[in-house]
C-alpha cells in the first residue's frame, strides 16, 4: 500500500515538472513588449502637422519642441537649434568673455607683481633709474661719436681746400661722403634713443600711478589691464636696445 502511494506521488511530481517546463518555454517564446518611452517629444511642423516621437524631431529642429513625461505632463521645452549665424555669434561672445576673463586675471597677476616688487616710491624710482641708465650711456656714446665725426669733417674740409691732384681730391671727396653717412646714422641713433627714453619714462609713470592706488588699498585687478608691459620687461628692452652706436 505504501509502495503504491509513493508511485502515485512520483507521477504527480513528474507531471508538475513537465507543466512548469512547458510554461517557461511559452513565456520565453512570447515577444518582449517594447519599453515605455521615458520622454515624449511633441511639436507642430511648418505645415501645421502635429508630430509625436520618443526623440528629438528632425522636422521641428528650427522651432521649440515640448518634452513630456510618460504621464503627459510637461517636462521641459527644447529650444530650436541655432542657425550657423547664431552659432558664430555665440562663439564670438564666448571668445570675448574668455578674453576678458583672461585680461582680468592678468591684471590681478601684474598688480600683485608690482606690489611685491615695489614696496614704496623710492624702490620704484631706483628701478626707473636702472632702466634709464643704459639708454643714457648709449646717448653719451652717440654724442661723443658725433663730436668726433664733426672734428674729422672740419679736417677733411681744410684738406679739400688745399691744392692737390685729381686722385687726391677724389679720395678726400669719398671720405667726406663717408663722414656724412656716418653722421646721419648717429643722428638717427640719437632720435631712436630719445624715443626709447620717453617710452621707458612713460611706462614707469603709468606704473607709479597704478602703484599709488594699490598702496592706498585699491584691490589688485580692479583698475583693468595694465596699458604696457611690466617694468622688468621694459628694463630688458632698454638693455637690448642699448647697443654700441653704428660706425
């Protein structure tokens, strides 16, 4: 009797297992339902047609598109894509803003540099004199060379007045011409050196005016960009340009 009961139980369990397998195969064979869209795009095209899609609508790229939640409530409004002209204008604005930000940062950096370099007006005055000294020395050398050329010309003019052969006269004329060229070059040097002297003085004048405000407590960078290069660059420029006068 107990043996028959065990046989019956085994049959029932086998049948149940078969039923479960058939059910699993049926579920697996059914096509999966597409997932519900997380957002819905809605717009009206240029022909008045209402278009709905689960992504941005190409036909409405030039106009706003409403983006809805699955329940139909409004999530946001997507603005129209910019035209090439609008993109160019936006990029130009962004470049200008970046340049202005960089200029402000550079102004802050330079003001802090000035404050760290010059504690007071005496220190700034000493730096000015150090920058001007090489130019002044070059101007003195130029003036000395001009005086020498002037003396040489007087001697050549006296020699030209003395009787001499055609070859000697031609040689003196050639020396006078060379003297004229050298004198013109030295005068050009003098003019360039005066311009450089004025440039350095102007730079230090601008710095001093800015430093006075900074020493008085005005925040670094609040006065905008510095008009010229920093003072150490000015000193280097003056030194580089203070070459020996041309012969």
